[in-house]
């Protein structure tokens, strides 16, 4: 068993847009209430923002956070969420069948994002609402003053505009589960007309149109072609969403899913380019992979939940070691396509299918998936280099020619560092790995971080938060311009070279 990767600093895929390490907070379950916001918590600040959670988010260096949904946004009345808290309406929230108190709203999120040192990616409701609401919220948010909605914001205590740059035109409008589900043509029209007025209010904003909710959707990829036919000239990004699960307990297949994620990205990019050609356009459409993760552990519990509770636990997947490996391969998949994928959101950030968990009134801890996401965000800034990989392969019933090695190198020219992310998909054997850094002047290994576990199903919990944690005793060494390492079975690796 062996694997080799050749990288050359002159063969770059792209400069990585930092926003590829984004995440997502939806009004869902305990993401907001008792997640990022818990007035009275021992670590809460004067706004009720949990300090322990902010501390963990800070470790992740999250550049952008999508808000407020998700399925939630398709029934969202943003006006309910601003102004004096005591006047805010309680609503039946139909996407997740809970009661929304609106005690945390749009302006609170903008305040929170500042504390979390992150940008806001805001979504508008194109489910129950449309053009009028879309232009109003941009006016409330981004217009300086002297109009009804901008002056309303000022009267709410926000003298300066929020200047939110990135806006999503609805969410998963191709899904029958969506409030106000639409055909591609219906959505294409409303997205176009909303885009026009939003940009008339603020021409500096960037817009994301909804692509398919998953590669398996029956309308994929015709959906993308139709939506872009309407919106191509008026949006900057098309979205992709994808979640994976290991329902059958078939880990070799589960670990190979990122190959399908790459196919998804390639097909969406090709569809964008087809519409570009059709329109004789000079503009390149970029991709926003604004929901991605492992999601399946909590499905059963969620089906049994009683409706109309306030902030009940929902979508609380407890992630194990193999999930962290899948998250690592998904990150590498997106970095391999960083010439097209400019934004991405790990869905989600706190409690709801999330790297960070909290208990109400209690602690906050890191799930297994926290680590590959943190390593990628912290060390994966710079240029992604074309990975020329030779690796032994395996077949599963569903997916063939799966390389045991999944890897990419990132060149940070400013710091004069190269970081190699690598997953060994082999479940029993370690993988001898050689990295050929032929075009670099010299190479010394700074550290080789490894996330490994004897138990693929091992998890971190509040009582045992450190069962799956990385160590930096990996054995990578430099021999001239060649790095040699042995990647432990079923492991995520970060090899940092200077
Ligand atoms: O992230 C959880 C949900 O997954 C989102 O609300 C929705 O957009 C997707 O189906």
C-alpha cells in the first residue's frame, strides 16, 4: 500500500476565498436559543451572547455565517424580529414545527456576528414572500437614512447601516418540503425580479441563487439550467447543498462520498458554463456550497419530536470519528474546486448538526468534526495547488476506484508555508505517503497533526469531551524536497512544512 502526491508552486488551482470556511446559524432547535444566545448563562455578556461559544467559534476563525435559514427563512417575517423585544410576536414556525419567540432577531444577529468576528450572509424569504419584502429588508439593512425602512433601523438604535454584502435569494426552493416550494421557472422569475430590486436599493451587494438541495433531486440539473436562464446576469453565485450519512453502516462507501461531491461540483460548474455560452456572456458564475456536512444520526429522534415547543433539541447529531474523516474529505473536495467554489457553509455551527455543542445552562464542547474544520480554516489560507496523486484504490458496491489517499496542498506565500491536508481512507492499514515538493527551495516539517481513533464510532460528549482529539506526534519528516509520512489507518492529517 502506498501513495504519492506531487505539487508545484507554479501549478495553482486558485487563490482560496476565505469564505470557503463559512458556517451557518439557522433559527432551528438550539442553534440560537441556548446555543449562541442564552441570557443568564454564566458566560453570557450584556446581550445574552454566550462567551464560551464565542470562544470556540473564535478558534474556528469562521469568516462568514449564513442566517436565518435554511428552511426557516421560507416563512420568515423579518419585521417581527426587530424593535423592542417586548412587542415582538410569537409565531408558529412551520418549517420545524416549533414556536419562535423572536427574542433574538436580525439586529441581534448582526451584533453577534461582530462579536464573533465574522461577516453575515443574509437570506431573504422567497417562500411566503417575495420582491417587496426583499427590497425592504435591504433598505432596512443597508440604506444610510432618509427613507422609511432605513429610519426605522435608526429608530431601533442602529444609526449606521449594517452594510451586509452577501444575500441568498431564498433557500432550497426545489424541495417539496419547502414552504412555498416552486418549479424552476417560478423560482427563476421571482429570484430575478427580487435580485433586480435588491440591487436597485444597493448596487454593491452580491447575490446567491438557489441551486438544487442535493445531487439526488429529481429536478437536478435541469433546475440549475432553468434558474440560471432567468438569473444569470443578476446573480454572482449559484448554491449547492449536500449532506451524507452512514445509514447502512458501510464505512468504505461513506468515506468515498466526497468523490460524488466533486461530481456534483463539476456538473453544476458545467451547467453554469452552458448557460454562459447560451447567453454569450463574459461573466463566470461562481458557486456557494452553502450547506454541507454529515447529517443522519438525529433523524430518528427528530421524527418522534412533539410539535410547538420552544427551542427543543433538533438535528443534534453526535458525531463520531468516521464522520470527522468524511468532513475532512468534503473540505478537500471543495478546495480541489476552489477556482469555482468561493463560499461554503458548514451546516451548521452550534448544536444543530454542528461542530460545537452546548448544554442549557452548562458547558460547551467540541465535536469530532470541529477538528478538520478548524485545521482547514486556520491553516488552509492561500493558494490551493493542483494535487497530482498516485494512490492504491478500492471498490465498494456503489463507488469504484476510490483512492485510499485524499489530499491537497495549500501554499501560503505570505507565511512561506505549505500545508498538506490528507485522509487515509484505509480502515486497517497505515498508508506510506510521499509528498514531492520539487519546485520549493527547501522543506522542513513544522508539525504533523493527526486525528485518529481505534474506534470509528468514538464520540465526544459533555462528560467525555476529549475522546477524539488531534495530537501532533505524526511522523512526517523531510528528506530534501521530499516529505515522507505514514498516515495512520482511518486518519485525518495536517502536515505543515516551511
Ligand atoms: O441545515 C438543515 C436544513 O437542511 C436546512 O434548513 C435546509 O436548508 C436543509 O434541508
